[in-house]
């Protein structure tokens, strides 16, 4: 047997003051300030990308995108996203989709 011993933890696992502050708000109800989505996509996550859609380009289109990526601060992906987003927003506004 080794000479090591496990010392019991004497610190509180939770700060009692923080626990009391947390528990004091348990009875309070937060007002609902969120508005109902105006369009079907307003409530969807706009940060996380999904792998559900891939685009295919012709050799010419891909060559142009590579030149764009080499000569501008945007990558091929960023350039395509900006172009697609502009068209999507224009379409949504012009068709008054709700």
C-alpha cells in the first residue's frame, strides 16, 4: 500500500450566497417578450450550418470562384453565401412572404 491518503473535500460544492440568490428568483415569472415569428424561418437558427444542401458548379464557374477567393478577402464559400443571401432577402421582400 502506498503512503498516499485521500483527503476529504471540506469546501462547499456550491457557494451558499449564490444558491440563495438563485433560489430567491424561483417564484418570479419572466414576462414573455418574444414576438411570434413573422415568417416561417424567423424562428430558425441562423448560425449553425446544415449539411443538407450542396451546390455543383461548372468548371468555368469554379474557376471564377477560385479567382475571386485568390483576389478578394472572401473565400469561395463566403462569396457564394453573400450572393445567395442577397437574392434570398430580395426574394422574401418582393414576394412579401409571411
